[in-house]
C-alpha cells in the first residue's frame, strides 16, 4: 500500500537575538550544565558515562519482556516502516537468507558441490549478527497481535463502507460481489472478531444478524461452502458467546440445507435452494466433489448434538460410511468426484491432496477427534491415506530437496502442488498431538518448510495458487510457477499450519514466518481506502495486479490463524478442547461421555 505522505523530518527553529526569556534561560541552563561537567574529574565522568551506557543496554535487553508485561493493556500501533534502523537492516539480511533457501540448505548444497566454500563462509559469517540483533527483539508479540487487529480493522473498514451485509468486498472498485446473498463475509468473520476482542465491530455485526439475516430466500447455495462458512461460523460464535441468536440461525440454516441429501445414492447434491427446499447438482454433471461431500460432517454432527435431532448426523455419517467402502481408492487416496446417482467415484485414477480432495483427509482426522477418538474407521482411513501419500505423492525437489506433495494421474506423477495442500502440515501436527505416530510430526515440519518457501521464494513474498517443483538434477530453482497460476487469493492454509506447528513445537521461527507473511499481505494486497485484495501476480512486486476481491476466508481464517499464532495464551482455543472446521471455526471436542 502506498501510505499518504508523512512528515518524516526534524524541524529546526533558528532563534534570533530577540527571543524571549524562556529560550535565554534554557541556554543559560545548558551552559551551567556544561560547566559542571567540565569540573568533574576524569574518573567521575567515566563512571557516569558507564552507568548511562549500562542503563541503555538493560533497557534494550528487557524491551520485549516489558512490553509483554503490558499485553492487553496497551494498544500500540506499529508500522513496519517505522521500525528502528537496525531492525530494517535485519529484515534485509533475512530476506537475502530466504532467497538462498531453507536453513541447513547451504550444508546440503556444499556436500553436493553446488556452492563454493566462500559462498558458504559468507552465509556462516552472517550468523552472529542475526543472533546478536534478534529479529524478535525488534517486534514483540504484543506488536504482532496488534498488527493483526489493525489488519482486521482495515479490512472491516472497507467491508463496512462499501459492502455492508453483502457477501464479498470489492475493495478497488469500492463495491461488492454477491454469491449467496447472505452476508457471507460478515458471518465468516463473527468469531474472529470475538477472538480478537473487537467488541464494537462484533456488536454491529450481531445487530445485522439479528435484524437483517434471513435464510428464507429463493437462492441457490453451495452445500459445502454454506456449511463450512455460515453454519460453521454461526455454531462457533454460539459456542464462544453463549448467545442463542446464533444457535437459532444455525438451526434454521441446517434445516434448510437438508434437501441436498435427497438423492438416489444419499451422496448430497452440490446445490440447494434454501427458500424452495429443492436441491440439484451443477448443470453440467450429476457428480459432486469428494472434498465437498466429506467436509460438512463436523458441522452437521455438532448441530445434531446441540439440537438432539439425530437426522443431521445420520445424513453425513451415511456419506462417510459409503465413501469408506467404495472401490476406486489407491492406498487410501480418493478420486476427486463422486456420482450422486450411483454413489460411485468417477474420473478414476486421479489423486491429489489439493483442490477437490483436500479436506476429505482433514475431516477424517478431525471427526475422529471431535467424537472423542472412538470412531476407528475414520482413524483407519486417515492412517491408510497418509501411507498412500507417502508411497505415491511425496517427493523431494531439486536442487534443495524440499519435501513436497505432488499429484497422480493414471499412474503418472506430476510435481504440481496447490497452495491448498498447505493445510497438511497443520493436520499432521494435530494428529501427532492427539497420539498418532511421531513421524507425522517430522513430515509436518518438512512440509511446513516447503509451504513457507512457496512464499519466501516469490518476489512479493506471497505464495502463488499453484507451484510445480523441479525434480531434475541441475535445476536452478526448486519452484516453477506457470503464468496462469501466479495469483494469490489471501488464502489461509500456510498460516493455519504455522499456528499448529507453533502451538506444538514452540519453535519461534514459525511465528517469524507468519509475521513476514502478514507484512507482505500489508505491502502488496492492502487497499488504502479499506480492505485487502487478491492479486494476479505474486512475481511482480512493482505491479502485483489487484483482482478486486476480498475473499471471506481472509477474515474468517487467515487473520484468525495469524492472531492465534502470535498469541501466548494456550487456553485461547485449546487444541485439547476445540477442533477447527475447514473454515477455521472452532467447534468443541465432545465430552468423553458421548
Ligand atoms: C476455505 O473456504 C476453506 O479453507 C476450504 O477448506 C478451502 N478453501 C478456502 C480457503 O482457501
């Protein structure tokens, strides 16, 4: 964003002879101080200088912990450009290091003989500086939390001014876009406001929900999207606030979505008219997407638990049971489409952890956690799928041996990875936290590094939608980005995984990575009049080419995960008490008795 011109200068006032008494007396006081100083012995002067220097050093060393002490009580605005000079220098150092690749890379390169000794020495030589002048001392966690709140407020300002009550903000044209006509961004953002403690904004939004939101509308909604964003958002807001307004709205929507399951196979249609109570597949096919029909379970199961109406859970459990038994998987990996008439997979032989399959794997694990780790079929499918990933999709890139997840098409491997796959490190880490094998955590760490490199190796520091990894010996860089894949939609998956990895490892590098990503969102996607925009080209820092759309998940997920990443409070949505749906809406893990 180009900030309005600021007055970054020191004002010098030259005072003439006839200035008033105040100035004269100040000058007199200065002279008398100087005379006193001159009268001191050399030892006395040195002692004073030493004490002042010591005090300054102590001040710098304790700075982060002092600000930490005031956490929650102060609201300090921070602008990256206003960081002290040494911090800006450090930022430059870190950028250069990122361009070179992940830590440990230099050793690996050296072993392979790709890098000269002098190059390595140069890198090693920088280490003491980076250690001495800690990045963390430059920006404390309080600043980072406040920076996320600022980002939210800025996004909300645009939404409020130009798109209030509409689905999505179009920040460049200062207008809005409608998808379902249900205030999608507002509902998706409700629990984020609650978590970020943005009370005023939350109350305004709540008033809109209570006075304006109606599901009695002749509109077609996508079952999956409306479930994860709206139903999930209402349920989690109900849990966080205890306000039955949100539960009532959730019940109303849940009931209206049920016609989607009236299909010959009981595999739901993609679209429902929530006013008319009719449902249908897309116009061009009778297929549904596998990720869509298997990623509505957390929400419908929770709705049954809250309402004691078992129909919601029965409908989505039946889908899982059917998919569990289906032919056409490969080592636990599922195809991308399923037919609503036959109930069989279609487009066989194509496997991805990205678009159209991603959250199937995520919800296997999360349903198992939600239900108190009793539904063993879910766990078995999850574990088997991970073995399938390791066997068929996991490879290393060249030259830097980044671990990545590719795709399989009729037995042919493609080194293509969607940004969407970056949910996986977080999910793997969550599983390991809940008792699954420790090697899941090791894989999570490797993939986390890869996802971070998908940002760090781009000129804007923001990831493209899709990358292709190089696997040939002698490749110059690890990542290729095709022209059509250079967009960034403000997606959450990488910061989501950073949140999980930080929670479980407490390795602060994950926070630093998240902080860099937030800085780059601010730099390349922030629109000065309010809101953030998706961009077309992450490789062009001069003109990233705004797409004029702020997706609701930027507020529902991206900023929420960033805030949780920087928060030191493990009880702020403990991962032993809550499970996040695929749109970052926390739902309670059921008490063991159930
Ligand atoms: C969100 O709606 C959800 O996270 C979904 O699982 C995937 N796509 C977007 C965010 O990228």
